[in-house]
C-alpha cells in the first residue's frame, strides 16, 4: 500500500533547490516539470516514481515537514537551528557550506572576553540566544533585524552581530571581522517523524542512495 502513496519533498528556493535537484538526478530521480522556467505550477510530480516536489521559502521548509505537508525537506542548517521544529535531520548534503559567526569591530573582542552585557543584532535571534546563554553563559540583549545586520555595529545599534559568513568580504569592506565561530553550516535533509515510521524503507533507501553518491564525490 505504501508504494502507492506519494513521497513529498519541500525544497528551499534558489541555489539550494537547484543543487538538490542536480544531486537527485545523479541517483535517477528526475522531475521534468520543474525544469520549465516559465511554469507557474506550485507542485511538481513524478508519476512514475510517485514523488511530489514543491519549492518554499527556506524558513518555511521545516514547518511543512513538521506538520507532515512534506515528508522530506532540504534546507540550510541555519534554518533548522533557528526554527527548532520537530523534525529528524538525517543527512548533511555537503553543499552550501558556510558558518555562523559572531562578528564586529576588533574592539568588541574585549567585550566578548570579559562576558560583559552587550547588544547583539541578528536575523537569527534563537541561534544567537542559544550561543550566548547556553554555550558562553553570557547575558546579552538580542535585537532581531531582517536586513543588512552589518549595519548594527556601524550605527551603534549593537556591539556585535551573529550572522552567516561565506567569504567575509562584506565584513572586511565595513571594518568588521569574525570574532568567534558559532557553528558550521551546510544544506541538510530533514524528515517528518511520522513519515519516517510509515515510509521507513523508501526513505532509508533514498537516504542511502544519496549518501553513497556524496561519498563518491567527496
């Protein structure tokens, strides 16, 4: 019976979805409908393999997976940590590598060293709070920003920021630097806990196929 049911994937829009679909193609999972750039469809289907795909904004992917609207999701680890949804993280896909860091002017190093009460600006308030309160045991005031968090220290809104760093060029151009590493990030595959029980074989087979392909590449 379970073979008749569609397995549904929620993919984070943009580069993440493109890289995921490339990886899926390497293990024989294709969805021709998704290659049509002009399509306005929201859900794409591979009838032969009984698979459905849809694209979602990154922060929404864990929500779709937690509530069972998608069996499987692919999203950055930053989103998984920030959203803190009830999902299983089953696989590090190895692409989209970057890191979450505490950044600021060099002068802010002392504030971090002496555990002073400081202001921290971030798009990721939950990650920032977890890092400072639970790992550093430092009391801070966290300010949620949605735009260019680098502005925080420049206009004296905050002492430091917690943000994703890829190359660090934006930081350098604005006189900021990485002060502390919070955690490494990359694209991850997540699974709904109920789907994992109901579709154990199908999901395990898929995960093992992808893991094997990744091991070949790295």
